[in-house]
């Protein structure tokens, strides 16, 4: 009995320690996507903007606690909108740069004729500014861990998938954290007349294990997960990430496992 108890205790400890990274990864995916879904737009002014009460850049980036920013420039979110849609972009700018002041000065140069649209004018200014601005995703690196590489891949693929409207909704997608979460995410599409979901494919898919898989091979990290593209379908994708700078990401497998058909146009 004295021998069995320590062995049993060791087995329990190893089981718990082995399951912790996976549970942490699931928590991160769900937490960050829930935050993204709660971001709202502010239409109270002349322009469409992100509601600052629902999105804070510092709070958002703090969730990516296994990533390191490699620049002294300040992270900021740019929101680019026009009459057809809108999307956020995470960038880095000098600490003294004030986006709102810059836009205000540039808008004064825009001719307000009968075709003038506030969002179009602001969107064009933002688009031109984006061409001269560094992306935040080019200035981050992962810590050398499962969580680090998962967060790094998520940031590159998903960090700007929030506050979308109009045509930008075609970019909307979710990373599946578990089979249970997949069923939950799919429910609105299965119940809605605005979308058609292949019932046979869905029934088969919901019985599979859909938790992301992470492994290391030589100098690369390999991550396999499921992505729900809400206006297209569900994909099983595998990515290969170099375990050294510049941490290049390559998609090595891509399989569509479920079709989602929108029955409308924006």
C-alpha cells in the first residue's frame, strides 16, 4: 500500500500537469473570442468608429500574455470604414502620433461635393495612412511554449476579426476550441433561414474531437485546428510555424469539412 499510494499520487500529478496546457489554450480561445464578439460600433458621430467603452487596446493585448512586442512604437487600432463595410487594423505608431488629430487635419483638405460621404472620406485617409504604417503582427514574437505559439497563430489569423460590418462580414470566422463549443457556435446558423448548413456533414462532424492539436517537430511548431468561416464553411487547417525569427507561418493542410451557404447578399 505504501508503494501504491506514491505511484497513484505521481500518476494524478502527471495527468493534471499534462492536461493544463490544453485547458489553458481552450480558455484563451474562448475568452478572446467572447471579448471580440462584444465589441460594438459607435455611430453617434459623423463617422463609424469602434465604441471605446467596449474595446480597449491595452486590455485586448494583455490577453495575449504569451506574446512579446518587439518595438518601442505604440500599439493602436485603426478602424477603416466606408459605405460598404468596416474593419479594424492593429498597427504600431510613434507615441506622439495622434490619429484623430491627423484625420481631422486631412479631412479639411477634402472637397465636400454632392458625392461626399464621411466614412468614405475618412476611410480613404486611413487606407493611405495604413500604407505608411507598420502592422502590429510584424512586431510580435511568441514565447517558446504551446501557449505562445497558439497565441501567435491566433493573433496572425484572428486578431482583427471583430467589429465587422457590411461586406467585411465575409471575413468573419471563429476558431473552434472544443466539440462542445463547435456545436454552440453552429447553433445560430443551423436555426437561421439566412444560412443553409449541410445536415449530413454537420452530424458527422459534431461527433469528432475538435480541440486544437499542438506538437513540436525539429525546429517547427505544428498546430491543427478547425476554423468556422461563417459565410463559407468549416475548415480543418494545419499550420507550420518556424521556431526561430522571423517565426514564419505556413498553412500546410486545408480541408473543407462542412459547407455553410449564406442565403443573402450584403
